[in-house]
C-alpha cells in the first residue's frame, strides 16, 4: 500500500490532509503487514492508527477496548464517517448480537469492538474461530503489563488469543507506559523496536502545580484556589464571597478524591460556597452517574468531584482544571488523570494537594486486594474436589465469600491458573430463572401445539410457584426432554423463557450467574501452587506500595515537574525546565509534618481487636489470622467481614490512619 493511497483514505473518510505527529509511521507499519505499538499522549489521535488501516485490510479488525462508553463513542464516530463498525456489549439483546455476528460473517462490518471479558465466552470464541481477522487492536494496552497501572488480568490472555484466532498482526495503543511497560507489551506481541512509536509525554499547555497542604486546610485552600486562580467564564466577573446571591461559574473542572465519602463531602462544601458542582463515584446508581456525566459534558455542571471511577471515556476537550484533592495512586495514574485537561491545546491548570496525612489510606487499598495464602489454597482445593467430568462450576460472589478474596483479585487468580494451563473458561449461565405471568396460564399455552405445547406445559409444571413469582426448575424440565447434549436442553428452556418475556407473556428475572471452566489436569499440586501464587501477589503488593512513595518523592524534588514526569516515561526530548510548573516558578514543596498520632503499643492493638477475635471464633471455631485482624483494624473490607457484619463490631477501622505493616507486626505477622 503506497503512502498516497493512505493519504487519499485520510482525506476521503476523515477529512484531513496531513497526519498528526507519529500517526504515519504507525499506520504505514500496519498497512504493510507488521505489528506495531503507538504510545501517544491522551488526545493525540491514537484511534486513527487502527481506523484508517482497517479500511485497507482484507478482513475484520477486532478492537479490544476497556470501557463501554469508549466503544459506543468510537462506533458513533465511525458510522458518522460511513465506516461499517459495530460493538458487541452488554447493552445489546441476543437478537442484536446475532445480527452483528451475521454481518461480520458476511463481510459487512470492517471493525468490531468488544471488551476483553467477551473472549471468556466460549460461543463468542467459536464465532471468532470461524471469521477471518486481519488485525487485533488492543486499546489501553498498558493494562497487559503487571508492571504498569490499571493492570487487567484478562489482558494477559490476549497474546494467546491472537494465536488461537490466527490473527497475523497486532496494534497496541496507550497513553501511559514506562519504558519497562513498553518493552513488556512489545515482547508479548513480538513487535519489533522500529515499529514502536512514542511521540513523547510533554504537554506544553498544561501548567503543573504541587502545593503542600495539611488535611485540615485542604477544603479552604481548594475553595480559594478555584475562586482566585481558576479562570472564570466571561459571564461572571465578581468575587463570589462578595456576591452571595451569585453562583460561581468557572470553566470545566475535575477534582479527584480517594474515597466516595470525600467526593460527597467536598462537593457539598463547594456547593455551599456557591459553585455549580456535583459528586460522582461508583457508589451511586448507574442512572445517576450517567445523568451527572451527561450534564458535565453538556456544560450544565462546572465541577465534578470524583473518585477515579470518573474519567475514562470522557472526551471533553475543554477541561481547564484537574485538581488532585487527594494523592493519586501512582505517577502513571497522575499522568493519565491530568491528561484529561486541555485536549483542545489551550492552557489548563493541574494542581495536586500533597501531604503525608493519608498515605495509609492509599496503601490500604493495595493491602485489601492481596489474597491470603489460605484463600488461594481454598480456591485450588475447590477445583480439585468439586470438578465433575472435567468441569468446574462456581459463582463468583459465593467463591469470593468462601475464599475471602475480593472479586477483582479473585479474577486475577483465575486468569493465572488459566495461563498456567490448569483451567479454561467454557461458558456461563444463570443458575436461577424466575418469572411472573403477565397473562394467565391458558392464554400462554394456547400459543403452542404438538411437541412444543408439551414442552411449554413441562416448563410450567416443573416450576415452583410462590405467591407471584415462579422459579423454573431447569434440571427437572431437562429430565423430561433429555438428549445426548444437556447444555442444548438447558439452552432450549432458557430460549423459551426469553421468548415468553419478549412476547410480553411473562416478566423474566435471571440471577446467580455461574461460570463453567474446563479443568485440564487430574490433580493440582495445591501446596506448591498456593505458595507460588501467594508469593506473586505479595511481590505485586510491594511494587504497588512502592509506587505511592515514588510519586511522593517526585513531588518533593526541587526539579521541574514536567521534566520529571516526561523522563519517567522515557521521553528525553523535554527541556529540563518547562517554565510552566510550580517548581519552575520558584515554588519548592516542603511537606508539612503528618498529623500527630498517639504511639501504639502491642497490648492496645490486641485490646482493640479482641471483640472481633471473639466474634470470629464464635462463628468459625478458630482464631482469625494476623492478616485478617490487621485488615479489621485498618478498616479494609473483605468478603468475610461482610458476612460477619464486622463494621458493627467494636474496633473496626480504628487504626486506619496507622501503617498497615506496623499493626501486622504487633499482631504477629
């Protein structure tokens, strides 16, 4: 493919006469049959690097994207350019998914976008096996690296999926990757060094500032900074404090906090001061979050105070201020979050309020995601003891509760067992189907005759009826219509119930999703595997804690912040003094001493945890581990605490502001 034809496509479909920095070498590599990686800053046009080549590829381009909102925005954009593209996601009906698959097979769709979790579905994997795919695109590709941030375990399987689906090329896209992460990504997909294009991390329009402010003064500081430093919209010219009947109207801003409670508290304080502000966090229901996000995008809300649940997929070019009210989790997170400011190229302000008051809170998030040895051992024993006919079934919530491993690290554990070849996902199903009749039984039955009538009668006969809701006993129904393929029988029952629901004859509810895995070995070495995986999680924990302290160290240095940030990501083209950060302005950060805490002694710690120990012993007839006791005192939620209602037990979270390691040592490791 010649450069001229690529540029013709650029002009014809996208309306551009020239490429942005870095795009052309990436696109040329892909259309000439090579795998490539593009490491561009946020808002620098990474998406074009697969959108344009897809039009020159003979077969399908499969895009792995981490977020539904990102997929939907991309599909809308592509369709507006008359580029045939679709996504398969949880918002679609079975009929819509089937139609998309049919269109892909017929060659009517050039680009298909899915979440990586979709590839766990055996039916979808079988579909991909039947389709010719030219290019695998991995968006947010840093998620594949254990050394990066936002590590997503399912991404680790993508190199194997590329081989399974016979995809000749891969394209990796990300905005935040250190040299180590880039090397890790490239090696997993066999990308040559000359086909890795990194355009640098320097954003000359971002003014980076760091201010040392104690926790007790942060709200006052933030309010005054927004009043006096942030740029107001032209419609508002007055000082808010002098005009109580006014509402402060500033350009779009995001304030990041660590905790959901902090989002509510800070937003309420700013609203009381007269700002047009809303909180946003994962504890809100999805409709409310979507409404707040839409209002912010439309300019009806000026300030969002949010946990990191907000941001990915936000394509708002005129965000003028990003404030980290609490410390980011790492340098990578900081870079990604400030990357949401100033995508239109206009000057934008990024402020971090730093202190050492709440380091323990950040660290506790990490400790809470590290499974105990006993939990890992439980999962492996469950596989060994409960596999039947080479299959192992489980419900994630129940397994999380029983093993006392949070759901995200539990998924990570399962991925590692899969990579090691011990297990393989097959399919999932809902364990419980309930329905409420919206028409009487006779009306429903009257729509069928012959064998189908008998089948529908069996569904009603073998469903347990309560006052309003019926529970389908699928096993009993299948016994009446037993064939050589039990999964087909089950699928027929479920298809019938879904058909009734679609026709408006019943209201259907499906609950308790059950995962089915193939077990590839007769016996798992539980002791050895548990030890190996426990060591892996401990190593990862240490690395994540170190990232917090590396970030603090960067903020404390009397060096240009922009230069430090760029060189961290391997960009050596940035000037040593940017001239638009707080250090270059002569402002060195001197962190205030942490708030004074009373010294702990061993007896005091044991006294605080004693009621929990008694509570746990009464339930399980054994002592809780030192790890579990430490998590209790630090207020780190675990599945077993939910079961025990540990939050209501005296002592929970009483030492949340103390270092985790110090408490665990006092409790005896």
